[in-house]
């Protein structure tokens, strides 16, 4: 290798010079596949494939989701239901689909609706699709449409897919900016939201191998549910190998640090807007309900990193990841 090329590699620190696999995108009618090193990592699914309906009968997909989500070596980390049938999986909460972002607004049930066409979060457009070595960016526009058919929110969603830790970790830096359109929008203060993952059965705490750990050092659902923390991880074993999912909350995100709706049955969610609901659940005498409101033209930012990794990660390692995520301008 010439001295000039070596210098360019050092200066640019580009993914190709560092030997990182390419993050690429493949567009289909109902989804966009995200491939890393030529293998599927996840798909941004914005509508159901007519040739492959949900296995949950009489159910609809009323929000874009990321499904499936695989570890770097190809292990499925999200629950297959309601997209696919997998032995040993429960069929509860059909609205828990892979990785998703939603919460109720103006008393419309965006979180739990899977039986009616509306309310729904609708994919409008792909704004950016930039492949690259070590990282790729996908940005989209979505509308949150009320049960009366009126668009209440415009969402600008930016997802940066990264290869970290020499390929042992894949991360999604997700930034969602929600802007009120032509009416006042009030976000429900509810435990059921917001940046969520429904994990594979073997990774959950109840009947699985997973254990929650928060940035505060607290463990298990009973120690972390309804509390604030900068980050949370769920780590477990499958066939003598360790896997984990971690969610990091960025300080620029609304009502940081987030509360956590981290359940033993497999619903793993960062929810900054359920303040009063969580305080009530923790038996606080006088809960302070948030009920975030946006007037037309106002916006709120929600920003997280979702990490899907292999091999055990300690609290110190996760804290280092958080520090890098929150200090890096990349």
C-alpha cells in the first residue's frame, strides 16, 4: 500500500479503510432491507406484504416497524410473532412488533391499535438512503393519523445503522422529531410507550435467560421498572453464547433521562412520557403527570441508540458506549 493511501486512510478513518462491512439498503414495495456485509440485519417494514399476511388473525400493522432483527452472527433477537410462527412463542400483545416507536396522543390508541385502520402511523416517503462501510443512513417522513383521518403529527425519522466493536455489535442511532401540524397535540402520560422492542422468548426474564441492568446498577424488572436511567440492557444466553440488547437515551431527548417500561415477559421500552403513570405505579403519593403538549408548528425530539450485541458487556463497557454515543458528533 502506498504511503499516500495509508495517509488518506488515517486521515479519513473511512469504513472501507478500517475493513468494516458495508451497510446497504434494498428497497421493496412494503419494506426496506438493511444488509450488513451482504446479510440481512433488519428490515424497515412500513406495510404488510399481501403475499405474507400476519399470522395473528384479524390484525393489522398500524405503524412502521423494524423486523426481524438479527445479531451479528444471525441469531434472531426479536419475537417472531405476529409476523411468523415460531415454536414456543406466546401470542400475547400482537401490537408488539419487533422494534417500534409509538405512544397514544389526543386520547387515540396508537400504541395498542391493531384491529382498526386508524389511528395509525403512516409511512409517507424515503428522504435519504445512504449506504456506506461501517454505517448507513435511512431517513423517512411519517404522519400520525387520528381515528378521524386527520394527520396530527409529522415525524422525521433518521436511523443510522452502525457496525461497532469489530463487528460484534450492530447499533441503530434513531432520532425522531415529531411536529404538531394543524392542532394541539397532547401525548398521553401512560406507561405504554415509546421506543420499544419485543424480545425473543429466550431473552426475556420470565422463563428465559435475560436479566435487566440499568445505568444506576439496578437489576431485574422489579429493580428497574418505572425508574429513570440513562440506559438499560437486557442480556442473556442461548446455547452457551451471550447476547444482549441495550437502549441508550440521548441527553438531547425530551424529558431525559427516560423512564423504563421494562417487563419480564419481553416488552423492553424506553418511555420518557409516562412520568405520572410510572410514579403512580411506584406508589408515589402525588404523581406529577407530564402530559406533554405541542401547539401547531412546535416539535419534540426523541433520540436513542439501540445496540444488538454478542458477548457479555459489563456496566463499565455500556457506560463507555453511552459516553461515546452522547459525545460523538458523527
